[in-house]
C-alpha cells in the first residue's frame, strides 16, 4: 500500500475515534464513501436478481496490495473484492473461497444473521495477481497480510463486529488470517478446513479405506473393483471422453488420474445413499459402457482434468506443493493396471519447482491448540478431508471455541446442517461474535436450513466438485 494511503487511513481512523465533524452523506453516496477509502483503486455498483439478497446493495471493488508486504520494491497488484452492503452499522462477514470469486452470493453466516458481507479473491487467482508472477510470493503469510490490510481499510466505514468465514480452502485461509492477526476479527467460522502434514499425507488413505464404517464396507470394496474395471476397459471408455489434455501429458494420463481419485471424490462430494450415484448404483466390472461412463462422470468426471478445466488452478497446486500439503491416494490396489506417474509435481505451473515445508502448518496447528479464541470448526463425518481436521483446539476458560461434526456429512458441511442441539450452540456463539441474533425467518421450524439453502458455500462446493479441488 502507498504511504499516502496509510496516512489517509490514519486520518480517517482519528476522525472516527475522536468525533471530528464529518459531513452527513445520503444513502446513495455509499459508492463514493467506498471509493474514497485508502487503497481502493476503483469500484462500481452491480445489480442482482437474487431475491435472497433483498435489502442489499452490491459493489465490485479493487484494492491495491503489495506483492510482497515486507519489501515494497516488489510492486503492487489489484485484488478483487465484492461487497454486499446492508448498513454501515451492521456487522461484517469477511468471506473467501481461498480461490477466485466463483459467485457473488451471500454466505450461510451473512444470510442467517442479516449482515454485510465482503468477499475477497485470494492472491494469484483470476486477475488478482502481480505481473510478472513471482510464485515465491504466494505464501500463507502474504495472504494473511492481504486480509489484514483489507480489514484495516474497511473498519473505518464498518466499525462494528467482524466475523471471518470460508469453506474448505477458504476455511483454511480464514484460519491462517486469524493465526497471524487474531485481533482483526471477533470470530472465525472455518468449515471443512483440513490441515495436512505432507504433500502425500497418508491419513487420507486410511480415512477412505474406512469411510462409513462397517455399514459401507461392501460399498468401499465395490468402488475399488470398479476402479480396476474402469482402467481395464479404458479402450472402451476413453474415446467417450472429450477435451484437450496436454497439461498432464495426455488423455490417458488424465483419465487414469480421475480413476485413482474416484473413491476420494465419492465420499467428499457424494452421499452413499444417493438414489443416482450412491453405493447401490456403482456398476459391476462387466456393466454396459454407458453405465460405467454415467457413474464415473457423475462421481469424478475425467473432463475435470482437461486443460480448460484446470486452467486457473495452478496457484492452488503451487500452494499445496509449497505449504498446504495434501492427500495421498491409494495406488497399491491398481498397480497392475496403472501406466503413468501420479504426483503433485505434474500439476505445478510449467517450469516451476518448489520445496515443501511443514513449518507453516505445524505453527498454525499449535496456535489453534494453545492460543486461538472464538473459532468454529465444522466437519462432515464422511468427508475424507476430515482426516486432516483440526482436533486440538484451545479449550481454556473464555476461549469460546467450538468443534462440530455433521452426521453423514460430506464436504458441504456447515453449522446450518448440524443437529438441533449443536446448531443452537453454533448460533449462540455466532450471535455473541456478531453482536446480533439470527434474522426472524431463521427462527421458524427448519428455518435455518431453509434460509441458508443454496448459499455461497453450496455454489463453491459445486464449482470445486467440477474441478476436483479442496
């Protein structure tokens, strides 16, 4: 951020704190007030036909960020933000997917509690990146600095309660922000946020091997038999797969990777009792080709590994290789039918190499265990990413931390899907952190679930399912 911007923010903060005279602005002057904030480079008001956003105004903004927050000489870039404005006096929900902004929509928390919402595009995704791309600046700490700057800027206009939220990689990003700047927010809602120890964390293999317990042992065995059949019969199925596959070295490699990851995707996104794609619908080895294709495409479409679908996700793979880590996949049962390598390096930006370090993850894990406050973690019982769940949470008096699991839940789990007693606990905590209770509609029978239906998290889940990401 430029020095002029820092000075401007300081003056505005002084004015708010000490009550100096400020002009009274009309409601239609919201955009002018937003674009006058330090570091905001441009903005425009956009429209929406989503009736769940009634009473809100939507703005697209860009904030100037340092490419390297510890070395101004590295230049700046413009980071995209989307603001849903209800009222300057209302609380703010700070949301991120951890990727680009998939959809301009309200999160569960913002919808249930009727707040403002500020969506942040993660650095290096879509157009929110420096030019040229210095991959070494895509770190957890640099991202945390981005969020810290944004909170500091917008609190001048929104001085009330702030709660951060995100699901999956967005949940991870929200936790990382709080680890380095615990005082920025009044609480954090981190849904299905994993913490991996290596690039190929074996805990995930163990989880998938045991997913659903004894009840679904036959289902897990059937999925492995199906994997083998899909690779045995690749000559029948691959011609039906469309797209260009140069990133991973060809269609056969991409097809193979989709089969390797199919059981993980089945439990991550699916429901074993689903009428169309559940355990009972998994075809046998000698099923018709059309039935094999239908199940594979529905569970883990090979097209998701095509060049067009993978475009734009290189930053995620770089982060996974450098600091985030990720899951190992079971290969031993497929050794006799595999033809190609399978490793994270194949997904990295061309010509880029990086060494992995677990220092960041271990440090965040220890902070969550010993110092964190006002954190809410929710996981799904059947979601393989739960193998990397934060399980050591600071339980000291006054920490107000909460850990939940959605029974039979997948990677779309969140507080609105909890059993009634746990949901009540979550809502009470969020009410404390936001300084207000749920909107009246959320108090009706099943109102919380209905009100949050097809929320921003649901849109992100569908997008990540298509692209096989966190």
